[in-house]
């Protein structure tokens, strides 16, 4: 009826007076509010929902499947139309197609509001959204020169403004606590604002006319055509479709309008959408303190869902506005005012809100002429970084700034390109992580460390990418020298191009190094923090940061080689005058600063921290090389690792109580890593396995194995005892001994052989001498008079008082000899 009534008829019927317009808004609000989600019988609500239908379809797909052979591998493919359940109960194909179509529509804007999507009210949404869109389009094309659109907008905005005022009043009165449920009228204000925002989105989308091509297909397959296309149509076709075509041209006239009225209305709406008070509404209980988290406050916990629905609709509305006006959304400054908010909500802990922000960003990118979200972010990088720095300088007022940075780096794909621009934000983060700032605002430490963790991870990935794209000029020169054309003009031009690339790579490398070094300097003191989560986050940053710097050191070495090649062979002195070869290294000085703090983690009482620190130590020794750690590891880390391996809790390691007296007993007295706290048996057992894995990782690589040269003897002795005595640690200790044998094979072999041949009763009977001239083993390694004469016992401190079961030494020796 609205289609054939044409814009003038619709506007005169529905909007002939302000009271009529308000009455229309009241009817639409009543039909599309939160209460509409519960209309109908309980049976429809229970069995007709999309969740139930999708569950039945998923079970059916698992039962009825078709097996296909592809290259001798079995895979299962499902025909989504012909899916049937057992008992000849088939699932209708139209329902299956409807479900798949609904899931695809959920990823496009505009879509069903959250409170209707959960109960399957899609038909209700399609009907009333069409009415709203026709009404919005008629306000522009009908009588009134577009002023009726302002009337509809102004009739809906008071709900949003009332909510903002109420939240502001609560903050002024310090009322966000046990009485916030009462002040928000049980969530009524949030639900009313969400409904009003949804109506605004649909009306603006309808006024744009972007939906006509899709909706007009319902009227005989008509398409939106302009007057020129209609004039070129055949006469017979015009005669057959003249009534419908005339009506269609009346609605399609919006394409010729300038849309200035629509732009102004979008500006008014966005002004209320961007209200800070709306975005301060709580989405979960984490924003309340312990004293506020009472039963009275959680009596209205459903309001979290209402607030989430409100923010979802507003975020999707921003994307709908971009779809409605296209490039004008950016030209009129709407993108600049809303982009930072979308990126901030992209990192929201609420999945629904984050998903809506992602949909809005993709809609803006597609309709504002950007090929990807990454290009959208990079085109506005200066604005984003400037806003981020401003918020980081006033972090107590903007606590979500670190989450926004994490979201941009993690989800937009622009992390590597933004990395060189993060020097200024890093300085602000450094100030916020200093002792005075952390004492004043301790709640900001974890979010800031998450941001640093993401920066370090991105830096490591970018460094690997830079290293893979590095090309050495020495290869070019060698090729040219073989051909004898080093002075050829083509070679000189290619060398000039390589020089330009070398300069760009060096600038890029230096910017990355500055960011990574800043991250490491900030998090190094936090390794000694008492908070377990802070310490673990700092350890992750150290691991990724040191890995990034090690790669950058290799890149810098390649740059120096290229510089020498250009200077000596290609005679490009002027081109490389600004390439300084005396640049100091960054890796080892950074590690020298971090190492004392890293060793402190080994002394902590939290098992997870000690476990993580052992893994980080193995990683940084591999990245920096073992030579740097020979004295440091021997003096700082090795004593703690040996003490850990030779200690026991009150109940001993797992299974120790069930062992006989001849089996290894580690430490007669319980040892703890803190003066007040003891490690449990399970935790100690796990840490001992982690320490053995750390030794294995360091010793099996030639680059890092030199760090253990000074401590291979006590470590090997302790590993021999664990491999021969403690069930559960035998495999880990054996792997550690095999790795240590790469450093000093004679020492490891003779320690194990001393146990084997020092106890003749444990030798197998079928052992034979290699040759007639070879002396008996008992002459080389005589039997042990006492356990104190064992070589492994002499290699460790006497107070450890270790005793082992030497009967297992033969299997260990066989394993070592098989790994030659």
C-alpha cells in the first residue's frame, strides 16, 4: 500500500502533523521494542528459534553424511538440502535454506536487532523495517522539502538524551553502585534508547534509497531505473509496466537528490550517538568494586544485556550511515568523529559489541572507497595515533585506551605498518608503568602490559618479515665480477636502487628497535613484581622482544656488509654517506639490563612464574648466544636450577612414598623457594621437569650450548640421579643427559658407566669384553666401596645427600650409546 500510495500520499497520510508523526513513532516503537521478542506462544519461542533449528540440523549432518574418497583419504561431505534424521523424519529443505540465508544476513548491515534475533523474529523485522524505510524515503520525496525527516529524528532522539542525562546524574551523585538499577528504572531507559536507535538507523537507511533494488524485486521483479533508462525501453514494455514503472520512478527520484538534508540528520544523530555517557554504561560486573558487587546490584544483571544491545545498535548504525551516504560519510567529517570509537569497541570484552564494531568498520571501508580495513586505518593513522597519545597521557580518564591499541594491532591487519609510529605512545606507556603511576592507578598495569605484549609480538613478526626480504649486495657484486661488468651502467643503476632500499630498511629497522627497546626497558623492573599476572606478562614481552632484537642484529650485520660492498666495489661513496657503520648493537646491552631481573623470577614462590622463567631463559640464551651467558649462567641461574632439581616438598615428588628405600630420596629436609611458602609435590615435580627441559633446549643447540660449559658437571650429575631414580622424570632427565653429552660426552658417559660397573650385582650376565687385549672393565672402573665414591656424588654439593637406585643405570648407558 505504501509503495503504490507514492511519497506524497505516504507523507500526507502519516506525517500531516507533528502529532501524527509522533503517533507513527509510538506505534513503531511498540511493535519493535524488547517486549516484541516474547510475543506468541511458548511453543513458538522454544522450537522456532534459530538456535534450536541450528542444533537439530547440526546433529542431522553428523548422522547423515556422504563418504567420499579423495586421494586415498576419506572425507565427509554433507548435502545441506537433503538432510534427514533417523526414523524417516526429514528436515525440510526450505527451512535449511532459510537458516543459511539468515546466517549470511547476520553478517551484513542492516540486520535484525539483538533482542529480535534471539527469538527468530526475522519476518517481523522484515515487515516493519520495510515500513520504516518507506516512511523515511517519503519524508525526503514527499511534501515538506525533507523537513519531515527532521521531525522523525527529533521525535526519537529524546530517548538517547534522557539516558545520557540520567547516567551523568548518577556519576555526579556517585550513584553507580547498589542503586544504579533503580536510577535506570530497571533497564527501561536502555531498552527505550536501543529501540529508538534502531528506528533511527532504519529511517535513515530508508531515506537513502540504497535498499530499493532489493525491495522492489518483490513487485514483479522491477529494478530501480532512472528516467533515461525508462525512455530507452521498448514501448510494449512501457505499456505493460507503466503503472508500476511510474510508481517506481517516484520512489527512485532520491538518486537525483543531493542528500544535504540526510547529511544534516546524520550529523544530529551521530552527535547523540557519540555521547560519552552512553559508552560508560557497564557491560559486565567487572566494572564494579567488591563492595558494590552485592546481591542488590546483581538483581538487575540483565541490564548488562540491555546495555550491550544498545551499544550494538549504535555501532551498527554508524556503519548503516556510511552505507547510506557512501563517500560523503568521510567528506563531511563523520568518519573522523566515529573511527576511534569503533576501533576502541573492536577490543571490547563483550563479543557482541566487538562483532558489531567489526561489521561497522567493514561497512565503512567498503562504502568509503577503501580496499580493506587495513587501508582505512593507515589512511587515518595520524588521527588514530594522535588520539591514542592524548588518551594515554590522561589514562585515568580513558581506561580503555590500551584495549583500543591491542584491538588495532590484533584485528585490523595494520599492525606492521603502524609499528614505526608507536614511539610516542610507547613513551606515554612508559610513564604510566613507572612506580608512582602504578601506585596511583594499579588497575591500569595489566591492560598496559597487554598492549606491550601485542607490540612485542608484532615486532617479532615484522622483524622476521624484514629478515626474509633482505637481499645482500655482495651476491650482486660476485655475479658481476664473474662476468667482468662491475662498471656497467645497468649494474650501477641496480646498485643505486639497492642503496635506496638499504636506506629505507635501515630507517625501518631503527624505528622497530626503538619501540622494542622501550618495551624491554619498561617491563624489566616488572619481572620482580609480586603479582603473578604482571610477572607472566612481562616474561612474555621479554621473550618476544629479545627474539626481535636478535633478528634485527642479523639485519644490521647484513646492512654493514652491503655498505662495505658498495663502498669498496661499486664506488658509491656519495650514496652511502649517511649510512653510519658505527651503530652500537642493541641485543646484548638490552639482555645485560634484563638478566638480573630475570634471575629474580627463579627465586619466586609461584610455580607458574618459575616455569615460565625457565622457558624464557632457554629462549633468550638461544637468541643471544651461549658465550654471553657463560659466567652469568654459572653464577646466577645454575645454583637455583640445581637446588630445584635436588629438592623435594614435604610429601616428595609424585610416587616417592611408594618407592623402596634403595630408590632415590631427594633432600631429607623440605626446601622452599620462599622463606614462608613451600611448594607442593605436584608443583615441584612440574618445575623439575621444566628445568630439565630448559637444560635440554640450551645444550642441544651449538649456538647456546656454550652457556653450560662451566656447569655441565653438576647438571649432568643431578640429571644422572634423576634419570636413575625418580619415576616420571626418567625420560626428561635422559633427554637432558643426551643433550649434555654434546658438550662433554666423556664426562656424561663415565658418570653413568661408574654407576653401572661400580655395582657388579647390577651388571647383566651376557656382557662381553670388546677384545682379548682389552682390559676388564672392573680394572678400569673398580667396584664402589661406598656410595660416596660415585663420580656423580663428588660432582654435586655434599649437603644434597642424594642416593639412587643404580640398577637402572645400565638402561641409561645403553640409551646414551645408541645416540652417538
